[in-house]
C-alpha cells in the first residue's frame, strides 16, 4: 500500500534533510574561508572527486549492511557533537569541519555498520582534504621545511657566486630582501599535491596497496624539491630584473610551473617504477608455490 511504501521514504527524507541541515552551514563556511585561499584551493576538486569515488565504490558488488553497535555510536557521537557545537559557536572552522565530518561517519556506521565503511575507506580518508587543517599544525609542519628550503637556496646560489646571505626564512640577495613565507615558498601546495597524488595513485593502483604506499611516500620530497626550485627562480628573477618582476607575473608563473612540474614528476616516477610494481605483483604468486 501507499502507507507502507511512503513510510521508509519519509524516514529517508527526514534523515536526508537532517544531514543537510547539519552539513551545509559548515561547508558554506569552509568554502568561504578556505577554498578561496592558496592553501585550500583544492577543496572543491577533492569534494567532487571524493563523491565520485564514493559512488563508484558503492555501486559495485552488493554490500551487507548491519546497524552498528549502539554503545559505540553513543561513545563516539556524543563528544563529536559537543566538539562541533563548541567550535561552531566559537567559529573555529578548522576543527568544526573535522568534527562535523566525523559525526557524519559515525551516523553512517550507526545506520549501515562497518562493512560499507571498510569498502569506502579511501574515499573517506581522501575527503578529509576538503577541510582546512588547524593553522598551528600546518605551521609546525611547514616551518622546518621553510627554513630548510631557504638555507638550501642560499647555499646553492652562494656556490654560484651570487651575493646572498640568509637568516632563518629571511634571504638577502644583492640589495633585495625576500621573506620565504609559506605562500612564497609554495608550501601551501603541499596539501594540494598530496590530495591529487593520492587520487592518482588510488585510481591507478588501488589493487596494489604496497606499491601505492611506496608511491605516496614520494609526494612530500617531490613537493619540497619543487618548492626549492620555485624559491631559486624567484631569487634569480628578483636579483636580475628587480623586485617588481619577482613579485608580479613571474611570481604567479613560478608557482604554476612548480605545481605542474611536481605532478608530472609523480607520473614519471610511477612510469619508471613499473618494474618494481610488476615485481610486487608477482611476489604473492612466488610465495604460494610449494617447495
């Protein structure tokens, strides 16, 4: 009858409306405060591709759904909702986004159990890049990298005879001074490169977990090396053509070039590592052969 058909439909509709009411305000704030910056420009791409990955994983073979443990749901959901409420009131969007996302995953576990979540584990991890990281955590990670990039750039150009010196992230070359901030060093691209690198490796090698982990380990060194090249280019442009050139069009061009080269490097490493991938693929078969 209509009543028996409409009852589950009404329940699903109420659930969907509740999720949207919970989800949309936070996502609007994330888009407004993070996606318009260099550090979070990858957010919309990750959101769209992450949803696409979720859909692709869930539309495959049938999944056995079984409601999760009520005690575990309460134990996880209660602190997440408290944290979400406090950060929503105080406007700490970096923590609010993760608390909201964690609460949605717990609700999904409560409704469908652990099996569907295990099946879509990668899209769930990948979608974390939609949200901006806490500023203090990001600063702790990037500060040593900024100093390392600055000192390496100073050492390399000094070997080539340029009048250059540095102190921390402050570099003096000729009559010019350059402060290697996170944006100037391109370190904001670390999150974008990591997210896109994960997306690429999963699409290409999701059935080869060991090789996928090895390839992902190359992302951070590649990003740091690309950032070093960018700083060197900006220093040379500033020294030879003036500060206006270094902070104008060439500044943006160096950033775009750095990002493109870093992505291409990941593709090239994947191509060069084909023998390693083939060896890892044959390893289980060899161990399975009886003596």
